[in-house]
């Protein structure tokens, strides 16, 4: 692994464990096993390194977007409940990948301090709401879901799941029982589908 990649990896671990502000370049260099002067051969500073983490995280989010054509096919093949339960499994799968989980925590922690992180979270939330609303619209069009405002329903469902998703990740990170959070997500899905699925 190249030194720049090791710096990225070690900084990500330290930022996720201690926070960006509490982690110094000296801490990162000690974890990597390099002199501070070597750090600047790869990154202009700690902010540039944080920007690289943000960019990597945003790129990973964008790579997972399902096309309209794929959604059309999936809403034909699956019921609303099957689709939402599958989405839950994929959503919590983020926490099974240590790098993805660490990036989530860094960006989540920094969203209130750093406008770039805030924009990433806002954009991701808007994409998730928009894609879910589009999915609900397709299910309604195919007669598999009761009629209702797809955007309002998307907000109702998505924000409930997102809150529990972050709870799941936080508990997993600190070795608390996180399975109840997943069961709660499944319960939200059940209640939602009992009300809206045809």
C-alpha cells in the first residue's frame, strides 16, 4: 500500500475514533510511522486530507444509485415489502464494511462544523428521499401500493429508517446490542407496508 493510502486509512480511523479536531497531524504520522515532513509530500494539510475523505465518501454514495430503468424492473419483480426489506439489508450493510462505517461517522460528525460535510449529508438525504418517492410512485402506478403523495410518504418512511440506521451504526461502533435497532427498522417497514401495500 502506498504511503498516501496508509495516511488516508490511519487518519480515517483516528478521525472516526477521536474526531477531526482532536486528531493532530502528529497523531496521524505516529500511526503511519512517518515523520511530519513526509505527510506534506502527500497532503497540503489536515483539511486537504479531510476533503479527500469527503470526496471518497461522496463518490461511494454516488456509485450506488439505482437507475430509473432498474427501479422499474425491481418494482415489477418485487412487492413493496420485499423491496423495502432488501433496501434495509443493503443500508445496514454499510456498517459491515469498516472503511464505509468510519467514513459515515467522520462525515456525520463533521456535518455541523464543515459545510462540505453538511452538503454531502444534505445531498444524500435529498437523493434518498427522491429515489424512494420515485419508487413509491412506480409501485402506485403498478397498483401495488395505495395512492398517496409519494414525496410525503418517502419523507415519513425514509427519516424513520435513517434515524434507526444511525442508531444501529453508533451501537455497532461502540459494541452495544445493535440488533434491536435493526428489528425496529423491520417493524417500521412492517407498519408502513401494512398501511400502504396493496
